[in-house]
C-alpha cells in the first residue's frame, strides 16, 4: 500500500456499497474508506492523517444528514492538511447554487450525476488519482499499472531529465 486513501461519503447504504464496489480496482494502490455522513467522514479523515496516510480522493454525496456534502468539501478545502485531496461530488440533487459553491469554495475537481455508469466512474477516478499522484507523489512507478500509465511514465521520464 502506498499510503493513499479514497474516501466515499454517502448516507444511503446501497449507494455507498455500489460506489465502494465500483472503485474496488483501485484498492491495489489505495485504501478505500467509507463514511455515512460528514461527522463520520471527519473521523475517517482524522484517522487517515493520524496514520500518516494521504487523503487522495473524496467521492462525496451532497444530500447527507446534518451537514451537506458541499459544506464538508468546503471544510476539506479550507484545511491545509486536506486541501490537496481531489474532490468529486457524486449526486443527483445539488442545485445550481450548491454546485457553484462546490466549484468556487470547495475546489471541486469533478461532478458526477447519479445514476453513474461504472465505466464513467472508473475513468473519473483514474483521472483524478493520476492527477493527485502526479502532483503529490515522488515515485510514480507503483501506480503505472492501475492509473494512466502513459502520463505517469512520461512524467517519470521528465523528472529523471531534470534531476
């Protein structure tokens, strides 16, 4: 394991299980964690950071009990320890105002409308994790077989030229 974490935040158990199942291929390079609401997600993030792991990707629903998913993502973006995490809103119920808030204040990286296709989710997760790894990880080679291998190998080659 490379110390990277994908956090799936969704209050509906069946939907959360579907997201976790759909991102399972990425378990080769990331630990997959899940939370049912923002408070549970904060605890998961705290445990991740305490363990010295990096929060690489958050897949978050908007309509959560208590604090909204967008507000949770804004809080992640406001925290220097989690600001670099890639943030994806997975929802069918965010209105225009909430979506704008997510883009402008949460540093939203992508929006996925429910229902999603497994192929689309894989492509988005692969792209977002590749971006995270390129920006935040020194050794790209462990990720080549799972993420965008061509981009990672090109970046690794370019890094080698500049050393």
